[in-house]
C-alpha cells in the first residue's frame, strides 16, 4: 500500500462473513490496513470497494488528473465511483458500515465474501465471487499472457 508496508496490505479471501444492520465485522488480519479510515463505494464488476484513505487520496488525484469532465466516459466513471462513496472508520468492534444503496448495488445478503486485493478490499455476494473465480480459472492463460505483455 502507499508507503505503508506489507503488514498493512489487504490480502486474503474471507468467506462466510456475516453482514448485519450494523455492518460487516472486518477480520483481524485486514484491520491494520483500514485503521486510518477508508472510503466505501461502488466497485467495478458488481462488488463494493473499500479504499484505505491514503490509497483513496492517490486514486482521487489520478482520476481527476487523467479524466477530463468534458469526456462522457470520464463523467460516467466519476459518478459511479464518487456518487456511492462514503468516508468511514472501523468501530470499536472492528465493524464497517455498509450503506443500503451499496448493499443493493452489490446484491449483498446476510453473508458476504471479503477479498483483499492489496490496496483495496472488495465485498462480494457469494455467488458473484464464485463467478469471478470461475471466470479467472477459465481465462487464466489469457490473463497471464496479457499481463506478461504489459511487463508484469
């Protein structure tokens, strides 16, 4: 994460996490990465995305620098990301609030999957996450080749 060390990276997949009216209890291994606060918003691919504040600030600068409001696609993306965004902190029990409109967007029920993606946390409904895993497994060769061509 942006200058924060590996022990604050958001890593791992956590299945069967309960989502209540109060929110979702973040597993202990993920809490250090969110302790400075975070932004919860609509993610891509039908999930809820959670960005630690330092990562969000960097992302915000990149979006605003590279996405002219004169371009329609940029405006759509900005509305999608910013329109659902809320700043938050973990409560004393390690819970993160998830607003009703975000729950609806990602079709979240009483049980969710949390996926740490290094610089962000994604909240998925279990079926949506299973589809993501299947898609990757079907396209693993294609994905690795494309990443190789881009220098990764």
